[in-house]
């Protein structure tokens, strides 16, 4: 029988379910013979003998993690597989209970096999499987699927963040920093206007700020995609540029638009970034400035 067909049948064994793992035949006996029929025992042992004798299997691992005790007949059947391996073949026992170790020692079989505390250690020594295959092979389908789905999701998010600068900026502080700078600009320039500063002082201060914010605006315009936070930030910067570019003191409407855009940007950032940008008292104080803009004399 072809090896592929034999392995398919062996994986469904009642007593000795087996899988080929990187050249090593991993067998997991299920309890003692009293629970199974003699015909099942004979058929399954014949199939295992056939696979090993055909030299399709390099090594054999008997995983005892599922059964703490075996009788002498089961032990004899398991160790009979040792003689079918070639000269270079290795025979190993993994995860034996303390009781089984004592029994095998009394039967002088502890020298006839290699012993490993876990099946992973045995596979690492006797199979050619990559480590990731061994890790996945010893977990349930649902556990493996959940891990794979998590890895795929993380890789997808990482790739999206790498290829989309706009998405990567969501978790940054760039917009918050610009918001704070724009708010300071609004308050400082408004103070210059309220303090009845001369036209020359206003123009000198506005020229310095205008150069800087035009450069920031260009940076936002270069983004292939803009998040809502970035869109609001860019809009507020445009309002600031409009205020700063006035040849004379800005009109009441210019101040109002600047103030409204700042408030919209603030609300958007707090919603998207899950942060509170200002205290309640500071927010109320800043909100009154909107009313103050209406009283500016032009």
C-alpha cells in the first residue's frame, strides 16, 4: 500500500494513531489492550510494521503523554517496532509517567530507547520539521486557527501602516502638537490685536508665523490620504494662514472662522485620539473668546 494511504489510515487508528512528522513516525498509544478488540490491535500493528519496514520512516517516537500506564503486552508491542528500524534509525519515548519509567527500568527497556520529557523535545531531535510546524502540530485546530488569524491581522495592519502614511499618523501626536501650536497662535495674535499694537508689530509677527505655517500646510497636502484628524488640522491651518496673510488687521469673520476651525479640530482629536486636550475651565475660557471676536472694532 502506498505510504500516503497507509498514513491516512494510521491517523485514524483506535489504539495506535500515528502521523509522519518530518521523517519521524509519531505514535500516540491510547490506553491498554483491554479496551480494544484483538482484530484492531493486529491490523494496526501490521500497518505500522509495514510502514517502518519499507524504510519510509527514519525514526519512531512513542508519545506516552496520553496514557500514564501500559501493561506488558502493550509495552512488548510498542518496543517490537524498534527492531524494524535500520541501523541509523532512532527509537524514542516521550513524556513517560514516573510509573512507566520505573516499569521500563525493571524490564531493562530503559536502554533500548531515547527518553524525552516532552514530545516537542523528541521531535526537535528526531524529525526534520521546522520549529513552527512542531509548534502548530501539537495544538488544536481552533487554537492554531486563532493564532494564524492573529498573525495575519497584525501583519496586515503593519503593512497597511507602512504603506499608508496617513494611517500611521493616527497613533502619532503630530496633529495634537499642531493643534496646541495653533491655539497658542490664536491666543497670542489675538492678544496683539486687543493690545492695540501697531500695524508694523502685527505685520512683523504675522510674517514669521506665515512662513512657518505655509510649510506645515504643504506637508499635509503631500499626503496621499488624510485622516479626518489631519483634514481638520489642515483646514485650521488654512484659516490661520488667511488670518496671518491679511495686509491689515484681520476682519471679525476671519477670527470667527479661525476660532470655529480650532474648536472642530479639538473635538475631532479628542474623539479620535481618546484624550482630553484641555481642562473644563480652560475650555470654557477659550470658548468665551469666540464672543470676544465679535466685539473687535475694525
